[in-house]
C-alpha cells in the first residue's frame, strides 16, 4: 500500500466507488425505464464503463496492473458489441419505423 | 530368430468350421433379401446349395477326424468377457457334434430338395427357403457351440425358426395360434435352461463344456446343486423335445408345411433336448435322482403319446404323436444311462420319421391338401413309390428286423430291461401301440377303396422326382441305418457305440456299472423275439380291423367312453386351458380393470394435469415485454445481494 503515488492518494478510493456506483445505477435505471432502444444501449455502455472505472481505480490503489489489462479487454469487446448491437437497432428501425422496445413483445406464449 | 509356425492345417480347419454354419446363414440373407424378387430356380440353388456344401464340408471334417480322440475346439473370436466370465465364440468338434452335423446338414439337404418340389406352387417360396436356411444355421450353432451360451443361442434360434415356419401360412388364424403356442411352451422350457446355465456358471465359474465337465466330478455325486442343474436343464429339454407336460405344442405344430414337420419337428430340432443331455452326460451321471426322473418322464411320454396316436384321424397328427412317443423313448434310454443307445435312436428316428413325414407330405400333395385319413384309402396304386417308401418307414418305426428302428429300439428296451422290469413292460406296451397306429395309418391310407371325392380321385398322381428321390434316399437309410449299431449277439463290434465311447469316459469312471453289459445271449434273444412278436401282433390286429373288416374311423362326435377320451387327447389342452390360460386371462382382466384403470391411470393422468395446470398459471409471466424481464432480473440480483449482506 505504501507504494501508491502521492498524486493518486489525494483523492480517496471511496470517491471513485461512489462515482461508479452512481453511474451504474443511472445505467440500470435507464435500461429499466427508457423505451428507446438507442438510449437503452447507451445506458448499457454506461454500466460497462462504471465497471471499468471501478477496475481501474482498484488497480491503481492496489498497484496491480491486472485490472487495467482487464479494462482493455472490456473496451475491445464492448466496441465489437456496439457494432452488432447498433446493426440490430438499425434493422429494428427498418422493420418497425421505430426504436421503441415495447413494440418488440411478440415472443411470448 | 525363432519363427512361430502357424499350423496351416488348424487355420484351414477353423475356416471349415466357420463355413459350415455360415453358408446356410448367407443363404438365408440372400433368400431373405431377395424374397419375391429372385426367380425360383435361384432360390432353390442358393437354399439347397448352401446346405449341400455344408454337408460336404461336414463329411470332410468327419473323415479327417482322428479316431478315438477327444475332439478339438476352434475359437473364432472372444465373444463375451466380463470380470471372471469369459465366453469365447468357439466351435467344438467331437464325435457327438460331428454326427449331429452330418445329420442336420444331410437330412436337412434332403428335405430342402423335397421342399423345392413340395412348395413349388406356394407364393412364399423364397421366404420358406430363407427360414429353412436360418433354421439350419441355428441348429448348427446349437450342435457346434463349445459352451452353453452358444448352445442357448442356437436353442433360441431354432425356436424362433420353428415359430416362423409353423405360422408360415400366417393368414390362417389357427396356424398363428399354433405357432404362438409352440413359442410359449418352448419359452417355459427355455427359462429352465437359462437358470441351469446361471447355476452352472455359479458353481463352476465357466460355461465352456470342457471346463465344466473336467470340474464336474469335484462336487459329490447327487449333491443338491448338481441335481438342481440337471433338473433345470431337463426342463429345457422337456420344452424343446416335447415331453410331458410341455408336449402339447408339437401336435399343433403340424400346422406348418410338411417339410417343416419333417425337418424341425421330427428329425432335428426336437432332438436338441437329447443332444443337450448327451452333451452334459457327466452332470447327469452324477445325479441319479434326475436320471430316474428323466426315465419316468420319458416312459410316461412314450406310453401317453402313443395311446393318443391310436385314434387320431389326421395323418400328420398320428406322426406327431408318434414323434412325441419316440422322443419319450430316447429320454427313457438317457434315464437308464444308455447314452449312446439313445443317440442311436436319434439317428434312426431322424431317418424313418423324416421319411414318414415326407411320405405323408407326398400323400397330402396328391390329395390336394387333404389330411384326414378317413377320406383316403387305396392310394398304393396311384402312389407306388410313396407307398413302398412309407412301408419301409413303418416297418422301421415298428421295430421289425432288419430295418433301422428294430436295432435302436431293441437296444433301448434291452437296457431298460436291465434297469427295471416294470419300465420295460411299459416300454413294450408303447412299442405295441406304435406298431398298431403306424399300420393303421398305412392300411387306412394305402389299402381298401378310395373314400375321397371324385375330384380328388382324378387329381391323384405320384409326386415329382424332387420329392420321390428324397423319399428313396431316406428309405435306404432307414433300411440300412440300423447296421451301425448291431446288438452284441450278432456282432461284438457296435460301430456307433465304439465311435461315441470317448464322449462317455468321464461318466464311465463315475459309474462303471451302468456301462457294463452283463446280459446273456439267451435273454437278449428272448427280448428281441418278444418285441418283434408284439410288433407283428399289433400289425395283424390293425390288418384285421382296417383291411379285413374294412372299418373306417367314425365321424367326429360319435366316439364313446375311453375311445372318446383318447380321441380328444385326454382333454389335456382343455385342462391346460382351464387351469392355466383361463386363470391368467382372468387375472389379467381383473388387474386391467382395477389396478390399471383404478390406480395407475388416475395417478399418471394426475401428474399430467398438475403439470398442465402449473404451466398454464406460470405462462402469464412470459409477457414478451423485455422491460419486465429486465426488472425481474435486476430485482433478483438486488435480492441476492441483500440476502448476501444479511447472511454475512
């Protein structure tokens, strides 16, 4: 613990935790409440990045680079996921002339 | 470097042993797959040819067999290996299996040739030959197998073929019922056989003949285990060889085509039980109680079946009861430990009974399917070859010298006389009845005036060459077949007995007394004289009744008293029906009504209803709206986290 640089220690770890929790809750709320598929998508990204932030901050405070490596992977995978996700949304829009997820309720008994 | 010489000869022998059963199987595959597509000439060629080649190979094996040796086994592959149980797929070639091979393939070939003529008008020609070949294959497995498991496969295989061939004309319901009856009766016996195999494995840790029989004498004589094993084996033999009380299937099995009756239900399959006892002779010698039981059952069957045969009017039924009776004789011989004599009778019986059945087939063929002897008569002019050959068969089965049956039956009676005089008297009674019903059959069929319709009279004709030739060959065999076992008064050299002797050495060591002959020649002559006189008297009585007085059996339903009882086969079928079939049926119906409908069905349906109702309730949760799923998911995660926190 004593090897953590002074610059970083000026801001306590808890601040990062609160921030990422707030971001994550905003993301979850958005996913649950919004109807626009694009907004939902952005909220998912928000949750991902909240996690990324958490990983990075722990990584820094514990002087363990593993967390940062992890974050790189998450960002790469998220980029790929965005490609697919946006393509799906484009297709939904072409078919329904809308991005309202509540219209997509045909898969039921 | 030392090179291991593979004995070329052994490899060739193994190939021959493999080919003998394999060829009929290939014949079965070709005829079975090509059923209805192959022309009849090809079917005949494949069906008869495969058996003929097997026969020739068997002759080769027989000739090259070293005299006096104890036989050899050839292992084809390792079949079952689990823990300490090891069952190789191996063939055992020794005196017993060699003669059975010759018998099965030889008589089988003759009957195949006969079938080509007999079945020529039948639409199921290919199917028939396929089944016959499959039968030969199974029978060869049965006699060649080197362990009880292989014998059991063959045992079941011949049972299956018997079923298929009895119900060959499967559009007739009574024939199908006869087939089912044969199958079920055999299954009862098979259960005994199977249990015996389990006990053998439990006791000796192996089911291979050589291992079992060398270990056999380690148990004390007439110990409970050995008695149980032999009795259970005998239950199997009772089913397969139609002994009391499981004999009722054999007369009904006459529903099948006549060549089938000749091949399966007279010459080969029904003697499987005798083969099995002979194979296990060491075990039987160690169980005197079982032997006594075998002798009693055999004797009872011989007398009982012969008495039923006295008043049957269906030509094939007479022969069927005669077969049951003769099989009883063979078991009687086994029971008094006259093993080689019993086998002698198997051989001679195969010749003359196959001959009689084929002759009966020829008569039925000429009479356009008529089997009732009351509608025959005077056929000797129309069917001269059939008449003469059947007469030879009748003389042989009645025990009139010098035909084959005389020697074998006389030998059996001589051994029984040594064993027990009362049994001998009953044996003689059966012999008397045999002679009577056979001559009755001959006189009713071939003598007197023709009693059939005009149409049948015009149709009368001698059978084609392919049918008379087998008759002639079998007649020759029935005439000279007895000379392979001349009684001691004529010749000290009993060629069949000497040939088979190595099979029974172990038994002989266990019980030397039973194998010694201590009958003086005067007694032997007397016994022979008595049995010949008895047979002749029976023949004369039959002649007086059915030729001189020209009496014809009365129509159905007019019999009285004892005659009626016998004509209806002592009501044994009805008895079985009322004490076994009906109660089982009643029990099944009751179980169906109360247990099935009252308990099992409601429970099963109840489970179905609960599941359906649950599903109907739960499916409203699947709304299709993603938001609600996500909400549930998040709520779930939060719940887990909260619980996690509280628990800690």
